[in-house]
C-alpha cells in the first residue's frame, strides 16, 4: 500500500484525497478539443480511478455537462478543472493530474485523441499514441 494522494484547485477551496490503496486504471494525455477548451491549455493529463477511490476533503466543485454523457467538475471560485466522469457505464472518476499537490507521482502512460493534437504542440516521449479514445482496455473508450 502506498500513501494517499492529495490535491486541490488553485485557490484551495476544493480539496480531495485519493486512496493510496487503489491504483489508477489509466493515466493519459488527452488532446481532445473539449479538454483543451475547458482547461485553456494545449493538452490535459488525466488519471482514472474506480469510483470510490477519490474523496472530497474540502469544498464542493461545480459541474458542467460537456456532452450528454460527460460531466466536468471544477472549482466554482477559481475555475480549476478537477474531475471528469461519464454519467453512464462503469463508475469511474478521472482526476486532472496537474491538480495533485505532487503531479510527478502519476506520469502519463499514453496519449489519446492525437487526431486533434495541435500542430505546434509536441512532447518528446515514446508513449503509445491513439488517434481516438485509446486502446480497448482504456477507461477512456467511448461509452464507458
Ligand atoms: Zn479554487
Ligand atoms: Zn479530452
């Protein structure tokens, strides 16, 4: 068992804890246009956990349904994008890695939606790249 992970938004109003006993099922860079718009950054990095691994320890995030089956949660005070969940299928919880107090603890293992990658953005890595929502086992597969 490893230590719990802690994180939160920029202003500190929303805080969360991830159980160290539960491993992420996926850790990926997402190059999709909706993550880009929501974050204002060229790419977002997400870690997926089974529902129940992530606990709010302070504040309450606001939500936005970015598609009929997706909910994005963010701090209502400072706007930091924190969580992503599908409203149908397997109960999973995506955490924006860079909101962790120590984002270096969860390095991405692959890229998804590289069909939408910005022409001026490149990362110097040899991680697997998927033009869509990822490999069959990926928690990011559409509809899951
Ligand atoms: Zn905040
Ligand atoms: Zn995305």
